[in-house]
């Protein structure tokens, strides 16, 4: 599903160029769930942004479902995101002036779904929030907001789902709920899942963990985090 | 539901618009557009209506729209051309001549008019001399004349008697109370006689040798009048002809109307500027609040084109709604005001003007588009990556470019709207000066803040620290607050100055009757007679009638009807009223030489001060020696000064004012004036009956006319002031609101760090108060500059320094900005910390 070879990211700062990612190569298979873990500032979000086509690599190649992301411009990547990718974020990222239902409808409408409202209602039902459909985000709790975000992520039946610390802003109980929901839906629809997390529990539920350390990637099958990482989480 | 992304843009845009509108997020930006449209529409509708009403009123004083004056009859071809152009034409021949009756005679201002006279305004007649005038249609019939009240008094005649003018006898058929073109020169004028033009030839008083003015009066469409003048102008001889229109009317009325027009223009410009600023501020805020939705939509696969479409459509929705509401509001506001003053001004409410609607809609569209363009461009450039990296914002150009763009947009808008480069430039320049001064002040403040910011962290220190941390943001804020306050000051102070100067021209109790020919013996009797009746007399001016006979030994022509040969210098053509005084009269200004004062030196010849226009006409220079024959005596005096006289004031004015010593030998008669309320006009007969030799001048009607117009214009100006104040208030609200957003994050952090609510509140209020004080103070200074330029360059007014506002502006600034800041800060802090944090997301 994802193939990368020697991707790097260099950004310009006021103090000159800064290499955030060292050359990284790895693959993710279709239907697989992968956790990216690592210390704060190690480059997890940066990598996720590149994989999801939100950002452009400096060098290297990324193929997402066989499409060459690294050759596409922003418009082409946007189209691809709409067709194949779903997102969940730490800060939920709901549009504040739209209701829960309308937030869920949003990606469906953007990609020209024939019946966005009906699909959205179904998706809300799946996350158990159909009774809050007409509430605005600020009328929902954090956990509820994240469930709306999950409904939104699955409505277009994406081939691959990216999540950046989906439980990061939630308490343990709510975090568990979200976690469960996420994997449940993932199994149901056979979606490939790539998530960034500090949560060892969440990471351990994934098929595979990738460890980031100062812009480099090490694969580790044992869910063993070093002291530094434990400290951060 | 939507099946194509194209429809999705519509649906999304409409949905966002609806929700945002319902949640009140669009209120400020919508209000800004509504206000700019409403202001422009009501102002231009109103001023168009009022202007045409006022121009009509002022045209009455000319009795026409345009007037061609000539020393000789003009070729018939000229008049035919005017008729061809569809203009109305009236003729008036005017000369000075004696009127005889009962062995008495008096010099009169004889006006022979044709049937079309007057083209504008109405003639008023009285039932008896000095009676109350009533408007009439019609003119004296063949063989009839209408006379001024004074002629009845002096000649001792009544209606139905006969008078002789030149070689013909006329029947006196009415008492003139008022002619529209009677003129404001109360005192210098001779009594009026109105006669049919057809009868003029038979009198033999006009024609070669007499000083006769041939006036041709025109009325019609402005375009036709202008076209006619264009045709006529090359044919005119400056020596013989002159062309007058209401616009170059230099009477107090003409000036008031012109100033009011300029004020309307200025006020509408400022309303546009203020509304534009609030649109810009609100659009900026709107754009900022939509960074996240845009990043989200882009992340979810929306193309750039789709995002652009969604937001451009929203701008169109907002603009359309704003323009519709604004038009309705503007129209009704204007209608209500026009209705309210309809009693006083005959504003044509049924007259439909399309132009203001076009201007207003154009303004709404331009404002909405131009001032939201930059914020929108920023919004469009928000990268989807913002969903991961929250600090990523828009990335377009710099703020400087935004200011240059907004500044030139406002300038172009002002210029296009006013067509007046001068006003537009003055406003632009003072705005720029203010902006630059404020930049410097902000830097100074930052420096000061660094000094004060050291030590314990109290509310004030916190405020200072914040001000210096966001130096750039704050200077922007400071500039917009200061410019807003400045513009409000300009409109307010301008209005005050203008209305005050108008009222000063005609203070309450302005004399409306003049008496001349009061003898030395009569003077105390008159004084006691009037004071018994509770009437106050003005100053008594001594007058001696004298004939001006020679300049530097060179004899001048004195005869009224002498052949127009070129021998000898031009004279005054009649006896002059000579007065003496050691003090310069009000509204008189020495333009050359020195006022003689009361310094009497025996070795110097007597001094005389001459009115400057007469001096020019008679070619009198400083140092010339003038000779007057007074009775059998001769008085010589050297011209010590030339005076400019404001003939428009309601006071006696004199061509020649001598030094008192020169005139001690003569027994004068006196001129004085008094004020009698219009309602007490009936008492006039009884009041004057003991003094049959005293001549009375009645200017009551004239003064009332002037006063009513001035009050109408003032009312209109008031209405405009209120509109502009609303626009200003809106800008302030928009600014505080947007600067509150910027503070939100910081407040949330301070809150989480455990800062007490009271301290945060106080520090925010302190910050706004500081900004208010500085902005108000700077605005007062810039206001002074703008007013000086406007009043001296555009309005031709006396300029003054307005010290009171130097104190008032900072205080009000601190108060208003502080209160607005406190209100929005209170709202924000009433949320708890987690709500606050959530709002930031
Ligand atoms: N555009 C940029 N300019 C400068 N520095 C950047 C930029 N993008 C990322 N960085 C830096 O690169 C590093 C990696 O950032 P990234 O957000 O990927 O870390 P992360 O692993 O997701 O951390 P966290 O666990 O805190 O979310 C950080 O030090 C960040 O400051
Ligand atoms: Mg991260």
C-alpha cells in the first residue's frame, strides 16, 4: 500500500537548513496497521504528513496505492487524499461552524458522494452519536468530538487511514473507547492504518511499530520503549 | 443532494454562510458593508435632494439660474440662441433715477422688467408701507409702478397716487416688500421701483449717458445652461459683460451652501473610509478564523479551486445581503430625515435618483471585494499541513504591502467618489503622517515599557509587557484606532466650526430695521422712545452727506446723467455718506496703509479711510488727497488706509471714514438699527409715527430667509454627523473584537498558569486604555493638521486651534476603547479555561 525509498525532509529556518528526516525507506502492506512511536520532536508528524501527501518530500520516492506522491503537485495530492485517505488528529480538527453531521458529510461532499447526508448518518450511527447529529463541536465533549472525527474519516471508505496521536487529548477512559472504535472500524473495512502515538498500549495493538529517533527510523517488533520515550509519554 | 464537486462548493458555501450568520460570526463584517452602503446611499440621495432644493432656493436670490450682466444691450442673436437651447429668458434693465411726487424727490433704484421676471423666487407685496409681505404672481401693468416702502414715506404718497419718473407719469399700484433679487446690501441700496420694461423708453431715463445695467436672466437644465455659456463665453467682453451663476454667489448664503456641499462630500468620504476599514478589519478576522476550516477541507481533498469558490461565494452572499440591507436602511434613513425637514426644505421626495443607488452598490461591491481580497488571498494560501503543524499560517506578502494596497484603494475610492483631488489628498497625507508618527510613538512606548516592565508583575506591567511583545501588531492597532478617532474628530469639529460660523453671521437679535436721517435733536428722543418700549438700539453712526469732488486737485465728474465723455476722472455719481470714527468697524479690515486711529497730529493733514473696491473703481491710491464739498464747506483729507468691507453683514458700511477731527464743524444726522421680533411687526407704525422724517429700512424678511436656510443646512449636517459616528463606532468594535481574538490564546495560557481573573482583566483593560490614550492624543494632533488643511484649502474658513480636543480626545479614546475592550474581555474570561483552550483549537 505504501512504498517509500530514501525519503528526506529538509526545511529552511532562520538559522539555515535543517534536516528533519534522514533518508528513510520502508513499506506498509495493504490492511496492515502500523504505529510510529518515538520521542517528541523526533519527526513522527513530519513523516506522517509526507506519507499522507500533506507535505512534499525533499528527496526520495513515496508510492501510495501505487501512485507516485513525490511527483504530484498539491492539487493532484488533494484529489488523491479525497479519494483514498482518511485522517484523525490529536486536536480533532472539526469545523467549528458546522454541526457534527455536516462535519461528517464534508469529505463525502468534497469528493462528490451521491448521498452524503445518508452516508453521514450511517457513519454517525456506527460511532454511536446519531442523537448528537445536529450539535456543534463546542457542544460535544472531547471524546465525542473524536468519535465524530472517526465517523468523518471512514465515510469515504478510504484505503488508508492516518492518525496523529488520536488519543493524545483524551483521558484514559475516553482514549480506550476511541482506540476500540478505531480498530473495530479498521477491521470491518479492511483499511490500512498508520498512526503516530505516545501511547504504548495503543502502539502494542498495531501489527507493527516503527521507532523514530532524531529523524531516523528503526523497526522493532518488540514493543519495548526506552526510558526516554517512557518519560515523555 | 450534491453529486458534483461543483455543486458541493455551492452547498458548502451556503451552509457555512448560514451557520456563521446564525451564530453571529458575520455580524461585524455584514454591518460594515451595510453601513458603508447605507451611508453612501443616504448621504448621496439626501445631498442630491437637498442640494437641488438649496440650489433652487439660492437661485431665487439671483431670480434666475444664470445672469448675464452688460453695460449695453446685447445682440438679439445671443438671446435667440438661448431660446433655441430651450432656456427661459427674462430681461431686467436697471438704473438710478429720481422719483418725483408732491414736490418731493428721491433717488431710486429703478428696475424695468419684462413679463418673464422673475424666473426663480417670488415677489412679495405689502398692503401698506412696512407691512407684512405676501407672495404674489404678476407684475405692474402698463403705466403702473410698484414702490419700496421708503419711497412712500419720503414722498408722502399712498397707493393710487401718481409719481413721475423721467418724462412719464405712473400710477403707484403696490408696495414692494421684497424682490427675490433685492440684494443683501441693506444699507448701500436706494429704494426699489419696479416698472414694466415696455414703459421704460417713454421715461427717457435710460440710454446713452446714464449708467444703465442690462441684465439677462436665464433658467433651465444645468446641461443646457452650461452649453449656452460655452457658446457665449468667447463672445463676451470682460469690460462690458459679466456672467453670474448661483455657484459663484459670494453671499453668506452661497458660501454656506457651498460649504455644506463640501461637508457632505467630506463626510461621505470619511464614512466610506471608516466602513472600508471596518470591512478590512472584519475580513481579516474572518479569514483568520477560517484558517482551520480551509486546512481541513484541503486535507479532506478539496482542490484549491473549490476552496476559492466556497469563500468567494461567501463574500458574494455577504456582500449581497449587506448591499440589500444597506440600501433599504440607507433609503429609509434618508427618507425619514427628508420627511422630518420637509416642512422647512421643499425636498423633492418623489424625485427618483438612480445615481446614488449605483454609487452605493458600487461602493458596497468595491469595499467588500477590495478589502477582503488580501485576507482571502491569505486564507487561500493556508497549507493543508496546518492540520499537523498548528503554527503554520498563511504565507502571502507582507503587511506593508497590505497597507499600501488598502491605502491606495481607499484613495482611489475617495477620488473616484468625490472627483476632488484636493480633499482626497489632504485626507491621505494626514493619514500617512499620522501612521508614521504612530510608528515612532509605538517604538517609544516599547522602550518605555521595557523600563517600566522590570520588577514585579502587576496588571500594568503585564499590559506593558504585552504591548512591547507585540510591537508590530500593536502599532497596526494603534494606527487604526488613531485614524478612526481622527476621522471622527474631523467630522465633528468641522461641523461645530461650520455651524458656529453660520450662526455668528446672524446671531439672535440681529438688527432687522435700520433708521437713517435721525437729527442731533431727535437722537435722545428716539433713544428714550425705544427704550420705553423695551427695544435696544444699536450704535448711532454719525453721517454727513457730502459730494466727492476732486482727487489731488483734479476735478472729477459728479453728475449722475452727464454724457459719457471721457473727460475727467470717474466719480461716485452721487452724494456719499461720510462718517467719522477713531475705531475700525467690525467686519472691516485694513488692506493697505494704517488705520488713522485717534492720534491727532496738527502737522499732518486729516486722514480718510476708503473702501477698497471703491478705491479701485475710482483709482484712488494711498496718499491721494480727496476733496469733499459738504454744504458750502470744503474738506480735504489724505487717504491713510484702504479697507476691505464685508458688505454681507447686517450693519451700516461706509465708503469713506474720516478721522473725527476733520468733521467737528458739521452737525450730522445719525444712522442706527434695532431688532424688532417679526411677530411685533404691527407695532412698527406706532413706533415710527413720532419720527416722520426718519427713513426706515426693513430687512426682516431677508434675515428670516437666510436664517431658515442656514438652519436647514445645519440639520442636514447633523444627520450626516450621526451617520459617520455610527461608522466610526462600528470600526472600533471590529478592531477591539479582532484584537481580542489575538489575545485569546495568551489569556488562555495565563489562565492555565494560574493568573487571577481579576489581574488578567485589569491588565487587558489597562492595555486598551493605554492604546486609547495614545491613539486619542495622536488623533487630536492629526485632526488639527487635517482641519487646518481642509479649512484653509477647501472650505475657505477661518482656521482655529481646538485645544479642548487635545484633552478630550485621549480621555474619550481611553474611555471608549477601554470600555469596548473590557466588554469583550469580560465575555472571553467568563468562559472557563478548558472552554477557552477549546476555542483556540
Ligand atoms: N517547517 C519546519 N521548520 C522548522 N522546523 C520544523 C519544521 N517542521 C518540523 N520542524 C521540526 O522538526 C522536528 C520534528 O517535528 P515533528 O512535528 O515531526 O515531531 P514529532 O515527532 O511529531 O513530535 P511530537 O511528538 O511532539 O508531536 C521538530 O523539532 C520540529 O520543530
Ligand atoms: Mg507530532
